[in-house]
């Protein structure tokens, strides 16, 4: 445990930020997972789910949870998979 006051405060801040980052991380992972599942099934709501995944990835990148280029790469690969899948009617 920290002894000095500023070390205690730094620890409190780190815990708070970690919780906040965890929420953002779960959100983008869930969105990407749903979009991937929709791609595998070639469902007709693929485009909407990919839009939500892009939104979640961009927010994570904006908040510093993900690197901007990592978010871009993940979305690019998702779109590439979606373009390969043909939607069912």
C-alpha cells in the first residue's frame, strides 16, 4: 500500500480509470463479436451491426483504450469478412 498522500491519490485514480476503461473495452468487444456472428450467419442486419462496431471501436480509440490504428485495422478486417459474406434474404 502507498504511504504518501500523492501515491494514494494516484492509486485511487488508476483504479477509477481502470474501471472506466473496462466498460469501454467490454462494449467494443461485444459489438465486434455480434458483428462477426452476423457475418458468419450472413444475416441481413450485418450493416447495422458493423456500424455499431465501428462506433464502439472509434470511441475506444478516442478514449485511449485502443490505439487508433488498431481500431482501424480491426474494423477493416471486419468489413473485409462482411464483403465476402452474402446476405440471406
